[in-house]
C-alpha cells in the first residue's frame, strides 16, 4: 500500500495505491486504486483494464516475453543513436514536457508537488534534450506507470519521430529493470483501452502489451465526505452541460 495527501488547503484529500477502499477518518475526499472488485457502501467504482507483468518469474523470463523486433531491437537502436536513460530528479524539465504533452492531447495535469514527492522518474535524453520520460508509483510490491510523456506530439518528422519512439521503449525497459533490481513483484504498464474507438488508444494498448504482460482489471474507488465539495462538483457538471 502507498498513500499520500494532496496539499490543497482547506480540503483533506488522500490517494491510496494498491489497497482496497475503506473509510478514512478526517478526510474530505479519498481515491483508492485496487486490483480487487469490491462493494463498499458510499464508494463510487470505476473499472479499467491494464497489462501487468509478473516479475516473480525472473529477469530472463520477463525479457523473453517482450516482443523482440517491436520493443527490444528498437531500444537497441535507440542506444546506438545516443539516447540515454537515467532515474533522476529533473522534475522541472519533465513537468514542462509533460504539461505540453497534456495540452496537445487536451487533458488536465497532475499536481507537480505530488509527482516530485511520491513518484519515481525515468528520463530519456537525446543529446542534452529531454525527449521522453515516465513517473512510476511503487509500494515495493507493485510498481505502476503513472505518467508517460514525450515530445512525440510536437512537429517531428523522419528520424526524430523514430528516436522518440525508441526513447519511450527505453524508459519503460529501464523502469522494468529497476523494478526487478528492487525485488518488486508486479509491474503495471498503467492502463489500456484496446477496444476504444480511437486509433491512438488502440495503438497505445498494442505498445504496452508488447512488453509481455497479462490483461487484468483494475478499479478506482472514490468517496467524498464534504458537502461543499459535492456541491462544487455538481456545479461544475452543470456548467459543462451548458
């Protein structure tokens, strides 16, 4: 289990990773991520699909299940092209790239303070430029890709696009290698939607499944204890519907 508190005064919000939902005294809002399908009164449940690697089978077996041409050979080419990956703390650089990535996708951003305090960052560089990275959450037993971002949505062509694709592969492979070294039992690629109507979602699912994991369900559980937050949420929903 891993937990952290959002620093958004005056509300007390908590995130719990890899744990079944339960009531938390003094909280205004709670989020739980779990692999178990539970029915807990008062909690809203959202089901998703992910691909998860069992690292307990050992490094040799883990890497033998990864698609050779699509992942491993591309990563080798990336290394020859001069891409380097490190587990570091360059959160300012990563957050700038991540913010632009989310903006181009029309999506909201995660709190920077939470990522810096709770995440494990892997960064891929081409020359001196950060071109891809990922932030992972871990409790020592599970490790999950929380955020993956790169410059691939920017105006790139030819070798530049190939290099970014290679960097994305190298980031995940480095994270898997780190998890193996840390004796983590399961590595979660962070969610897939293989049956989506969007080609981009299906392509992302194919990419993540190429790392050799198995499809499993996961669940997000949320509960709001604050009447004011409930009223605020309802107001935002009404505004979006106008």
